[in-house]
């Protein structure tokens, strides 16, 4: 399975996890000049721009370790660009993170609802 298919598989699993928490799916794999938005979810009047990180093991670090200040900067630019181009400018937006790690009997999820407040 190539990286894109693997990414889509775990982004879909992440979407289902967040829907189980009450978030509503708005879109997936949304492209902007500043990068891709993995998931766009909505809850309580806010739009959540979700970065999904899957790691099969910790050889390259944990999913959380992939969220660097550089990555956050690009997430912000992508979120603002998408909001501006799609009539969401002025809406309440949050940058979120969802780490996905396989377990023997399923998946483990690590969700940060607002990475700017962490």
C-alpha cells in the first residue's frame, strides 16, 4: 500500500473517531497553496482544521513530535487560506491534531482539540 492510501485509511479512521466524539465532517484532503488540510470538522460553532499523523512505530518519533512550530505555521497559513477562499473568513477556527497509532486490537488516538493552547 502506498503512502497516500495509508494516509487516507488513517485519516478516515480519524474522521470516524472524531464523529464519535460529536464532530461533524466538513471535508478531507483540502488543498491550499500552503499545504493540505487532512480533515475539516465542525463542532459548537467552530471549524477544526485537523492534522492527522499516523505512525506504525516510534522509529521516527511519536505522532505528537511531528507537530513542530514550523508545521503549526504552515497549518495556520493553510487554514486561513482555505477559510478566505471558501467563505469561512471570520468564522471561529481552531488548529487540531490527531495522532493515530496501531495497537494489537485496534487503533489508539491522541487528540488535541486546539494545538495553539497546548
